[in-house]
């Protein structure tokens, strides 16, 4: 069976660029590649695949953004007798035939994917720091109306009842009351 795995990093992105072609089964998810241990479709694909299957992925960075995770996933699949193919890099891995050059390429490309992720993270942190210094970045907007919490408390309502009525935690009630005091 030919299985295609595709991943994009965020919900706003599409799978248009990752054509599954003539694959029998497609596993897809919209989640960051850095979420190595918490990727349901990836785990489902690994469990689903059987000896003799071929897992096709557009590129190495779609499967993993960390070299150790990449090697672990490929090893897990090939140990099961599954062939793993990367379309863009034109690399194929199987338990039957291991090509030292392909293994080196996998490790190099995996290292580049990990490096790219680190650079993205660094740029993101720098951008946030600059935005904060300019007063532009203020974080996530508040989801709790603190004034309503205070109003309910002043009317004599107990924190537990306020939490139930506003569908928030008691800790949030106490936090809102403490910030306005």
C-alpha cells in the first residue's frame, strides 16, 4: 500500500503544495513540526503502516524538524519493513537496502531542517522583543471581563459562584479581583 503523509505548520495553511498523487491512503495534519511527540496523524500513520507499504513524504522537513526525531521515525518505519520515500530530496529508505550516501543525506537534510527551525524561532523572538519595546506587542487579548468579576463580587456573589456563572476557573476570579484591587 502506498501511504502519503503531509503536514503544514498552521491551520491557515493549505496542503496544495503537497500533492499525494496516486497514493492509497493519506494522513494529514495542521501542526508544527516541532511537536514531535504530539502529532496524532503521524502516530496513526506509523501504527497503520505494515510490512511492504511505502510511506511517501514531500520533503524531510514535513516529517520532522529535529534530526533525532527524523531518524527515529525513519528507523521505526523501516524496522517494520516499510519503505520511506522523500519526493523533493529523491531519497528512499528501506530495511532491505541501506545506502550510506542516502543515510548521510538524510542526516544532513535533517540537520538543516533543525537549523532552519532554530533560526525561525530566533527571528520570531527578536521580532517580539522589538515589538514589545515599541509597545506594539501586548500579548494575547484578555478573555475575561475583569469589571464584570468585580461587579459580581461587589454585589455579594461568592468567587465559586462567579466562576460558575462566567464559566471560568476560581483562580481566574481571584486573579481578576487581585489585579483590580
